[in-house]
C-alpha cells in the first residue's frame, strides 16, 4: 500500500505504539483486499460486544487503554454498537455476574480510548447520520447497508479491530464500497408487491438478500410504489444484510445514488430482472410459522427500535397485560430510551409487563445463556434479521407483525 508521510510516521511508532498497532492491522487488511492506499474517514462505529470479545478481546482493549492519553485516544468521532448488558435489567433477564464484570471492563477500556458509548445499531436514527459521499468505517451490518444505501455514505463491513483502528488512525483501506466501481448495480430485482408492515419489509429484504447471496452484489430493487419510511428501510436493509451479506442496494427514485434505474447501473445495460412475488413470501414465512405454539419470549430488537416504533408499541399494549408465562423484551438506544421515559412510553410498556432495555441487542446479550436461565425456546419477533440469527442460539423463531406479536404476548401463544 502507498503510505503518506503521516501514515509512515504512525507505522514507525512516532505517534505511539497504539496507533502503530492500529496501522499495522489496517495494512494487513488493505493488502488482503488489494487496497492501493488509505482513504480518510470522518466517523467510526465499533461492533465489539463482550460475548464476541471474550476474555482475550477485553484484555486486548485494556492493553491498548493502558497507554498515555495522547497515545491511546481516538482521533475522529468513534461510537459503539449495542453492548451485551443493560445493567439496570440484568437481574430480571437473569444475566450472570461474570457477564456484567466483563462488560464493565470493556466499557472502562473504551472510555479510556475516547470512544463514545452510544451503544446503538441505529446511529443513523439516534446520533449523526452519515451523508452522501462521506467515507466512514462502520461495523454493524445494518448500519453499513443503511448508511451506504439510504444515506449514500461509503463504508465496508468493518470488523471490531478494524473499526477501532480507523478511529485511532482516522483512515481505512481504500477498497470495496469506498470505490465507485463497486457501487454499481449488479442484480435487478422486481417485485409486484409493496410491503405495509415492518416484518413484511424485512421479509422482502430477506428474499432479495438470498437472491444476491454475495457481499459484492448490489441489488437494484424495482416495483416499490411509494417512498418507504426510515423504519421500513431499516428493517429491509438489516434483513438483506443478514440473509445475503449485502452492504449496498439501490431503489430507483428512493436512494440517492439511483434517481433512475439507469443511474443505478451507472449507464450500463441493465440485466434481466429477477421477479419475486407472493409465492416467494409465502415460502419464506412458512419457514418461520408456529401458529398455536406457546410463546416463551416476544422480542423487539435487531435493529433497535426508533422513537416512532416505541410509540406504536406503547399504543398496542395500553390497557393490556403480558401473559404470566411469556416475557416481552424491547430494546432501543440509550438516547431513545431517555426520550421514551420522558414521554411516558417506557412506563406504558412496562406497566403491561414488558422489559425495556437500553443500549443492547438481544442476540448480543448472551442469548443462549438467557434462554437456559429463563426457560425460553419459542421466540416471536417482527424482525426478519433476528429470526435469521437467533436459531443458532437454540431458539425456535417465528416472524410476525408488531400487532400479532403483542396479541400473542398477551395470549401466551402464537395467534
């Protein structure tokens, strides 16, 4: 890789060992992907929950944080993905003390490194959305696909060490979706149906993601008859990234780099469209159907809820009570939780028996251990991303609308 004088100085250790470690890591990543050089980035977003980090990962963070302030602190705004614990809800969720201890150690290290503990996978709805053409280093797949597609920003999926390294150096290897050549449409998908609920948007993203099935694929989605909302695009993109490893999509007339289909394909001839219809969605839902089953836990997470979703949820649950043998878990960002507290939304959900956790994501919160401790198996959610992930933790997932999820939580079985 070609290095600037500044980068050569970091590599030589002139700015301390922490930045030297970071740049060495980034050079290895850049060499792997044939990056010619680095591109400056304005923000970094670290996905590094303690379940993934483990003891070794936390010890590595502590090693970095054990240097002088001048050597260890990030040089650009650097934020965090959801953590593994909301300390105020750990007891009711039956999380073990060792989980809390490891989490606190990781938080202490991040703070010493100058990282902002935003603890959110919806920074684009909570903190500061990346804008068109802005080069960033984001980790969470849902954050990346939303920022690339809806915001028009430029990021690859950055692993935890890579995102932290970007925060420390202010740059990332120039490859992948930082390049114009990787942002052109490669797959044309046509649907004759525009979803109306968030789970339906997730299902559409999942089906399209499976068709793409490739990190370098850039689907162009045609046939949507209206501009989707931020929450709808959030669920759509998160599911597409989860089911297909997709980091960028275009939706002509909606996303900024595709005013027209021709723009989406950068003027090249568009490939023949692949059509998806009712039968595809029926087959998708059939894989997550369990009508009549006892429901152990209803989860609203992955992605965290926006303030609008919190309001919708509170409205659906007002005057009702969760079945005594069913748990309801709602996750959102700390900032939105504060706003929901102020507006009385949290109280309305918790009065009905729900648990509102801030700064966490369900599957990053020791989901397997929580299942064993609470006796959870059948899980119901409106998140297509979550149903794709959570079976790996021993759950039996079912996908449904927000309304059906609440009705089922009250009934104690999937209705």
